[in-house]
C-alpha cells in the first residue's frame, strides 16, 4: 500500500528540489545531526501489529524506521511497548543516548557490521579471558578481601551451574581458561537467537565480564548487584576517597541503564508465553 | 537467587516512574495497562515455586532499574553537562568550590 511520507528538512534546505525530482520520496528519520538536536515532532506514540505478527511503532501517523532505512519491527509486544514508552518519555528534544532499547533494536535489525551468530559468540567469549571477576589484585588488603568475598561466590555459582572450571588469578596475564569451558559456553550461547545474542553481547561489553552477564541472564543476580560487582574496585576507592557525583554517580546510572536495557532485551527476545486456563469444575 | 524487593514495591516503583514520564495521564498509556496485566496474571499460581512468576519478577525489577537509572542519569546530565551558561560563581558551586576572595581587593584594581 502506498504511504505518502515526507522528507524531513535537511540542513542544506535542498528538500524542495529533491521532492520535485522524486515526489514519492520516503521519509527518513535522521537519528543524528552533527550540529542541531532533533526536536520532538510527534504528539502520540502507539504500537500496531503488522504482517507476520511483528509489531511496529507509530509516531503520530508515521511508522518508525531504523537508521538503515528498514521498517522498525519488533517480534513481541512487551518490547514494542517498552520502546514506545522510551519515545514517549522524550520531552522537547530527542535524547538518543537515553533510548537504549531503541538502539539495541536498531542494531539487531540493521546489523551494520554484518556479523553472524558465530562471530558474535566468539567476540563475547573473548571477554572470558579477561573477565573482571577473574582478575584479582594483591594489595591493598581490604580490596583483596572484598574481591574474595564478593566475587568468589559468583565464580562458584557459575562453575557449578555450567560444570566448568574458570578460576581466578592475580598475575597480569589472567587465568588460563581451558578449551572445554569455552566449548560449553559456546554451545550454550548458540541456543540463543540472534536478537538475544545482540543484547547479551551488549551486556557483556558494558559489564566487561562474561560471568556477571550470565549471572544476570540466568537471574542469579539483579542488575544493581551485577553493576556493583562490576564496579567493585571503584566502589572500594569511593568509600576510601569519597564520591564525585558528576563522575561516579553518572557512570553508575549509565551502566545500570545500559545493563538493564540489555538484560530486558535478552529476556524479552528469548521468552515466549502461553496461557493455560484452569477452570474450576463444579 | 537474587535478593529482589517485593513485587509490590517493584510495581509501585514502576508506576512512580511512569508518572514521572507522563504526568497526570500515566494511566492512559499502553505501558500502564501492560504492567498491571502482567502483575495480576502472575499473582496467582498453582505451584509453590513458580518459575514464570520468578522470571516476571526479575524482568519487572530490571525494567524498574532501567527507568529509574535513565531518569537519574538525565537529571545529572542536565545539572552538570547541559549547554546553558553559568556564571563563574555558579559553575564553581556545582562542584562545591567557592571563588577565592582577597580582602582589600587586588592591588591593581581601581
């Protein structure tokens, strides 16, 4: 069906001449311009179900598109509603750095670096060799104790859960991860679909730890706990030297928001719900 | 298992965040309806340890964390990293410093 979309004003103002050449021009939502910020140009945000059962986001009457020009479709309703809420939360200007779920969906849909599942799994497992939880210090003594008390339980949990050995080390090269461990994780990660893997890799990159990310995804840790464990040394130094709000708090909230967005993305993309009604028999 | 706050507190937290986003009309949005549906659906379960209930609880907790931390991050961003002009005194006051004063004025000022 023909949809009459209009091109948004570009900086050069060449809109009019272009529309004469191609009157049926497609609307492109410019996600980023170098100089100006995008203003909120829509009143209502709503979702609708298109063909194939995929959900789309509507800004007023226009359908949202990815930066690559594709139609923005989401496989399940919960994620669509969450993305719509993100767009609705914008006030006068659009702040794309707060719309983490939208960014993740765009990455999954466009796949700008053209990667497949195997490449993403390999990239994620590379973090295992330099996992935060496995890198220990030798001094100060308080930090050594803290790392032992906080990080060891998580290591034990993941070693039991997946039947692997990871271990921790305090030398500069890090722990030796046996091949069997990597294969177990590779097999486990292969069971996730492409969207979930996008989210999972995002969480791993943000937290700098495969162990903590698997902890959140398997619901052993909450997001706040995992962020705290990831920033353990920083928190130790903050307690010692004091907190700087515009740096420490800002980083903590940003890390929490990104990790929460990533894990929500994984959980919503990998679960499916069925409703079974049990009726009371009289 | 993760030590999460009770489902009631998570639900109220999410509703508070939604009210902060939308204002008075937060009950009209699709997210409000979806959240209330999910909480009601998962309330009643036939099993003692219901995995779907635990999963929904964890997801709700993650969403609350997402909403709350994005809002806090934006507040801090607007205080410290916004483009508005500050006078020298207020800019120093952001990080808790005061401008130095010299009693008697500087020698070369008139």
